[in-house]
């Protein structure tokens, strides 16, 4: 059994979504190679960081990422496999890339309770979501809101006038 700690850059941009690991971003790798009957069992972890934008407010984000991986690299035989020992080497790139791409968040957020963008103004909301969302009003309802307010204010006055007349 052999263990290796080393650093290597991402060979290309990994990830197609809102966030990705960019080409050249360093990966800290801890790899353990175990000789088994069928081949070489590779297990380890990779630490790196992904960057992109928050899925709600589009702020740029960079977050740490750590993934674990394990795969049996078979000695070349009659059956072709995805992972094979070639010339006494194991190529970890596909293994590490797949582990990282699969663990990238599909809906990344800058913070767990990111309030996102104001649906009316497109401005980035800050703080709690309650009051801001309550105040945002569809423009088509704005006239009705004014009408209702005026009506409520005038109603008592009308009643007072009626009382004086009677
Ligand atoms: Zn956000």
C-alpha cells in the first residue's frame, strides 16, 4: 500500500452549471493505492474550491469543496473497463473530475437564507425576506391599493356627515 499527498491543478473547467472548478485551480489530493488481486484500489480525497454565482442573487461566490473517491483500477484483461492500470500507472483525472462535478451544488447560494432579488426592482435584497416581499406590489394593483386607502379614510367622515344630517 502506498499513500501520496500532492497538489495538481484542474486540467480544465469542471462543471457546467452556475458554479464550476476553473481550469488551473489547485487540487489538494490525498491518495491511497492498495494492491489487490484484480488490480489497484484507489481511494482518497480532493480539496479545492469552486466559484460562480449565487443561484438567487447572482453574487459571485467561491466556496471550498472536498470530495472522496474510490475506484478499482483493473489490470488490463479481456474485458475493457472504465478504469484500468496502464503502463503501471493509474490516471486519476477522470475519477477526481467526476467526483467533483457530481458534488457541485445544482442550486448554489451565497448564504443559506439568501433572500435573492426583488421581483419588482431587480435589486439585491438584504436582510430578512418578510417586510421587503410584503411591500413589493404588482404595479397593476397599485391603483387599487390607493383606492382602498382613500375609501377607508373617507368612510368615517361620510358616516359623521350622515349623523349630523339626521
Ligand atoms: Zn445570494
